[in-house]
C-alpha cells in the first residue's frame, strides 16, 4: 500500500454529500487554516491549537486517502457539512496565529502504530456535542496542565498512535491507474488492489484469499476479482476496470469502518437485543448506547440516516437519526423509540452486520443498465416500464413518491413521481430520467430489495414498517 502524501489541493463540496451545492478546489494548506479558524478559537493555548490542527489534518487526509467520496461516485474529496465532515467557510478570514501554526503542521498527521493510512481522527466540540474522539474544548484544560499537543492526542486516541512528520507533497491523483488491470500485469497498483481484496475477503469468505501479495496479477488474483465482481453485480471479466476498482475501494472502506465501529467498546454479543421500554429525548444509559450503536451501523450504509454520537445521551442528534430511520422504514416519524421502531432498528442492524460478515447469503439483485437515451414524458417502451417498476418498489419506503401503473408509458404522473424522487435524492428535479437519475433509482432499488431479502431471511414475512 502506497505511503500517503500531502495533496497540494482538496476539492470541498459546500453542502451535504447529496446536495446540489458547488465544489471549490483550494490549496490543502489553506483548507486546514480555514477549518481551524472555523472550528476552534485563536485565543486557546498553543498546544491545544496544535492538537486540534493535527486532528483536522488527519481527518482530511483519511478522507482523501480512502477516496471516501470518489469511491461512491462523487466528484469531491470532502464536504463542509459538520454532520459528515469538518466546518469550512468559503472566503472567511484566517487568524494570524492559526495560519502560522498550520504552516508548520499541515504535512504532519496521526496514524495508528503498524498502519499506513492517516487516522480517522473523530472529534467534537465537547460541550453541546460529545463523542468518543477528541473534545475540542477539552484540549484547553489539558494544555493548561502542561500537556504537549501529542500528549493531548494520546489522551483521546490512545497510546498506540504515532505522528508522521514532514510527509512529502504531491498533486492529488485518482487511485484508478487509468488503464484496466488484468492477468500478467505487475506493479504497485496490482499490489494495492490485492491487499484490499484480501481484507474484504474476511467479510466475504467466498472471495478466495490471494496467497502471495506481490503485485503480480496471476490466476489466483483473477479468481478473487471474478468472485468480487459476482458478489457486487459487476461484469465478471476478471479485469479491474474503473467500475471494479472504485467498488473495491468503497467496500474496503466499508468493512474497515465496520471493524472500527465494532471495536468502540460495544460488541455485538454484549448488546441487549430485547426492547426494554420507550426511549425519547432526555433519556440516558446503556439502552441509549445500544440504540445509538444500531443507528451508527445503519447510518454508515444508508445516507438517509444521519450518524449519531455514541455517548449514551438521547439528545437532538439521536432524535434526528431516529426520525430519519422511521421515515426510511415507513414508520410514524416521532423521533421517539417504541417497540415497533426498536424491532425495525434491530432487524436492519442485524441484517447489515450479517451481510457484511458473510453469515447470510442473499440473492444478488440485478438491475438493468441505463438505456443510453434520456427518457421523458411521452416516451413508451420497456425502459420506461423498468424504471417505473423500480420507482414503485421505492415508493413503499418513501411515501412522498406516488405509485405508478406498471406499464411502459411515461405519462404526467410518471413525470411527477420522477421529480419527487429527484428532490428527495438531491438531483435536479427535471422530471426526466437521464443517466444519473437512472443509476440513482437503480441503486436505491437494489439497496432496498437486498435489505428486504436480508430481513426476510431472518424474519419470514417481515416487511419494513410492520415490525414483523
């Protein structure tokens, strides 16, 4: 796996991931100065400022190094939405001392001992929002006690972290090497892909292990690629083209993040599965921790559900996550947890974990590719019937989308349903089905269908919104 370098620039999306906000490209050093000036106070002790900046650098580099957003099809590296990433205010003034400190630290980052990738340095303000990572306000008294920046980071992230200093700078390069990888190739890109596939195979045992990771694309590697392609509904040609490469990157990030979540002190075996009573804002304790853990796993794989803090306190963030899940599951959007909501949450959580750990086999849902032409009102034919069938299934979970007659006619009702879908998923509401809209409809349909299969596999007859 290549050692991370510091990019000269970073692409920032000025909104939530699915929003239609603009992207701006800024020098990486200036981005960190902006984030630090937006997130912390210039009057804090210098060691507290240094600790926060190092966490911010590591967070941003982790997003870039894992290609978190590009691997999901987005054309940016990070957002400025603090529900997902770090605060960035385009065009803001920068504090002089923060600018000076950032100039010293922008190419230093945290990593765990024995690893290469920049550490995903989670943090929060520590007052209105708390989390398992660094507390921004909490760094101040630690610095006043005489702790160094690195000692402050160890206090929050553990004594198994280390600091990479003066990492080299390099322009951003997409991980995809530009040409497909196939049998007989020998280079570092093959080796990286082999490492990713071996990690993924721990969660998907039907992918054969690549016994020798040496950068040579041999028969064993080709078999692993074909198995991956079969599982994830890609053309099973044994060649790592752009689509296969980025799907490998995304799944690698997903399974490693799942491992991080399951190691945060709440193991699956220790979770109380039974419903123990209604939960609402103001409640706290172990049952709330379990609720937040369920939501955290679900939110990671379902962008409709915002990620809550796992702090054992039922605050506004947890309420928003619960309400979003209720909307997704077709339940009353109260933001409170009753037995029906709990059962749905547990079912969705367990189905996700079982699926990722390779414990449950489901039939892969195949969707048809984009037909190559924009579909609009007045069109007729099998392609119209296909996406209307997908939309009808989606409408069972998103009640704002009207149901349609399953025929091949693109009428005004179909146009309105398409617009409703586009608004929900932050697409331009044209009422026409271009390639982006088609692929988004197909992706949402596939996720919902496979999720339904996972739940039905555990609870025969189970449907989201019914509680089983």
